[in-house]
C-alpha cells in the first residue's frame, strides 16, 4: 500500500550544504534570523502533517470525488476537517507577509512544503496553493481597502482563492475571452460571463471563496491588451467583514476528469455578480501573471512531489517483491536485484533529486529578487527566475509524469490496480503537464521570450554557472565521469542556444519548432549541473559525509551514463529545423 515520508534529510542537504541557503538568508534583512535548524524543524512538522493527516485521505478522496448537490460542491469525507487543521496550524500563511498575519518565511521553505503537499495529496494541496497565488496577486496589485479586507482572511484560511481565466472559446489564447465588466457607479463593477476548468471554484471547506476573474470593460481594446482583473467573492462581505449576501456566482457543473478527483474543477457562472477592480484597467493579464507565474512554479513542484510519492512506493515494493531467479542461482530474488528494475528506480531518483535542487535554486533566486537590499542582485535574480520559470513548470511535470509511469511499471500488474496507488499517481500527474499553460507553450515562452531577455544575459549567466562548476570539478576523481558528461552536454546546449537567440534558428517558426526539444535539453543540462554540484559537495564533506550523502555519487554517475547522453540526440533533433514538421499539408493528417 502507498505510504509517504517527507524527504527532509535530502531537502536539508540540498538547501544547506549544496546551495548555502544560510548565507543567502543572512544577506536579506527579513530573513537574517532564520537558520537551517529552524527550517528543519518546520519541514519535519510539515512532513508529519502530510504523512499522518493528508496522505491517508488521498486514495479515499480519489475514490469518492467531489459532488455538486443543490448548487453546493461537497468535498470528500475528511477534507474539511483536514483543511481546518491545516489552517489552524498556520500552514496557509507560511510565506505570507506578517503585515497581514503571515509567518514571513522564505519562498524556499514554501516550495519544499508545496512538494510535500503534492506528494501526500495533490488534490488537497491545490486549495492552499491557489489561495496563496490569489493572495499574492491581490497583495501586489490590489488597493489598500481590498488588501485589508481580504488578505488576513485568506492567510488564515477562512477564505480561499481561485483564478478564473479560461472560457469555452478562450483557453491558451486569452485574448479571445468574452466575459464583461461594467461600472456600477459606486466603485464596483458588474461582472458577467462563464468560465471553465476553475480549480477550487467552489467547496465546503471555507466560509468564502475569492475569485479573481478576467473580463473586459466597455470599449476595451481587442486582444489581451483589453483585459482587466476583478475580485469577485462568493459571499459579499458585510460591514463587519463577515460573509454576507450571496453574490451572483454559481457552479454550472463539475468537470469529470482523468485525475485529481478530490479537487473540484468547476464550470463557474458569473451572472452579473459584483466585483472590484484589481490593478489598472486593461492591465488585468499583467496583474494575473503575478499569480500565474507563482502557480507555474507550484505546478512544477506538483510533478516533482507526485514522482517522489511514486518512487517511494515503487522502491518499497521492489525490495519486498520476490520474483525471478537470483543471479547466483540461489533461489528467488527480490525484484530490486534485476537490472531493469534498478534502471527504472534510478531513472526516477536521478530526476527527483536533481529536480528538487533546481526548484530550490530557483526559489532562492526568487527570495533574492524580492527582498535582497542590493538592486543589482535583485535584477540578476529576476532574470534567472524569468528564465527558469517555464523550465521548472514544463520539465518537472514532463519528467514527473514519466517517473510516475516508471513507478507504475515497477509494480507490474499491481501497478495497474487501484489499491496500490500507482495508477492514481499516473492519473493525477498528467494534469500538471496541461494546466497553467501547456508544456508546449512553456517551451515556446522559453525560446521566444526568455532566451533573448535582456540581450540574452540571464541564459548566458546560467550557462556560465554551469561552466564554472565543470571547471571546479577538474581533477576530482569521484566526479570525473559526471564532469565529462556535463561538459559534453553543455557543448551541445551552448551552440544551439546561440543559434536560437540570433543565429539560423532565430526565426519564429524555427524557434517554435525547436522549443520542446530545447527545453528538455536545457533541463537535462541543468540537472547534470546540479548532480555535479551535489557530488562535489559530498566529496568536500569527506569523512563527514554519511551514507545518504555518499549515495549521491552513485546516482550522479547513473545520470551521467544513462540519462544525460540524451542531450546529443536532442541537439540533432533541433538541428533538423522546422521543415520536417511542416512538410505535410493540413489535409494530409
């Protein structure tokens, strides 16, 4: 049966020993008093909550699902009680500003807790994750009245958040949306329209749901330049700030989905409801991107968390399941003795631990971008965060889904049976490759917008960090094979990057054709870089490195020999250009 234990030891190794988070926190006045002992305590408690409260609800929530009864969404048994316990313990305000009742911990800590939530119960984790994204959008763009009224309740968990973007005719292309908003004359607006695929759109776990809705004002320009953002609560606050009259918001239906059954994905109708402008008129998409960019990082970590949950189940099963002859002929062996099972487990592990390191590296840069006192540091970190956001979202969900499928395969026939949990991981992980912008769109964002950003400075800086680590590894025997593999992969990535920025692949059609392969190539090289950093850290620790740390060297070698060679093939695929993709006429498909 599936079980989950938060990988706090590995998280702390990466955070403290590999990335030197204590030094980063020391440079930021708001975090100067935070040390890794405090972080470790927080993570241990979060891991305990996820393992003891949330993970036991994962399979039952999936089997029961959400239901719509008399216009009200009912969540599965135990979810409301778990959410109350989650909120009472203060987990919803972990990284929120103390100005509104939050704990003010770094984004870096939040990312790790998000991974635990996703591993233990992805459907549940979306409720606080979306609330935090809505909170951040209101904090960044709302006026003081909205912030004072809504943010403390959202941080406390008594009110939750949802974002309403997609319509039946406007998915990835939000410039096509039809929802409207009209001034009421009292500072508020009448919002009318229908939205689909709205996660956490309604439920019975909190006393109010705060919707951030994209809509058009009268006379707004066409396309994305004419979109505004409106805050529309399910219940209109009364003069004391408590939920009052029901707003004209209703649930038209619940979507019947492949996975995340315990998460209500709603068709939402805004039938002339009352809302308030967030940010400037016609600048709603820019304001919403405050939430969307945070959610894209959160979605990437969802892929990572589900992969780790699948790995833990698969590894336990492989150690215990007896099938096949032992290599020495001495009876039946546990399947972990067989090379192909080890290939699958090591493929999962080599992604999970490198993906965790990449998400933490990015989170540290986010903390520096927002809070570092030096404006130049903030600028540089902002460029790296912009570059890595589409990579985190797409690569961690692509590889995360692949890992979940491998975990299912390790269990053989049992992986296909519901009671073992692996088929749920596969179903749940699949959505992360789609929502918050499909992974193909993330890849296009990377090559079309992020590579040329600031004249190519962020990507050149990131590739420079990789070269620096390769140079540091010279002469380190235990890192020799990995160093060569990373250097070779970087030698494929750098010229392709140059061609996409201002070379023969810089045309829009060529960039779009290269995008998905390029993002995977970029991610593999980034993973290799972090495996090299982890290996060098273990070597530096010497005799102080425990067995868990020393395992990194073996997994890094596996990644170097069995995964990173994909870089050469990806570079050749990119070099084939746009022509093979466009050779068939549309009618020939």
